[in-house]
C-alpha cells in the first residue's frame, strides 16, 4: 500500500488495517479532534487522505471546528491584548526604575 521503505517498516499491513478500521469507525471525530491537536494534525490529515476519507466528511467537520474555534480565538486575542498593554506599561516602568520615583 505504501511505496517508501520507511513507511513500510513502521506502517505494516496489519497496522494499516487497524488504522483503516479506526478511520471507518471514527473518521469524522478523528478529523474534528485532529484540528485541536497541533502535534498530531499533520499525521491525522495525512492518514485521512491516504486512507481515502471522503472529502465531504473532511470539509464538513473542518467547518464545524472553525465555527467553534475561530470566535473563541478571536475573543481570547482581544481579551489578552487589552490586558497586555497594561502589562507592558508596568514592565517598562519597573525596568527603568520609574516606579521608585512615582
């Protein structure tokens, strides 16, 4: 199934069958969780493509993930950016010792 020697050594036919069964059973959930796990993101998406996960399933669950994560990340950036101005001002004052004279 896989052409490279490296892939055949570590991704044996038995493991390939197990992964195929896993993707058939939990494919959509794996793609959804894969978006939130940066260390495994490439591996999960590469495996999904190699095992011919339907593109419609992939795009639907990727879209669902974006509906949740994009607003959360934008709000978190806004929340912490507003506070970082005060933190940077405090750090600048303590670095220069101006808190001593204030």
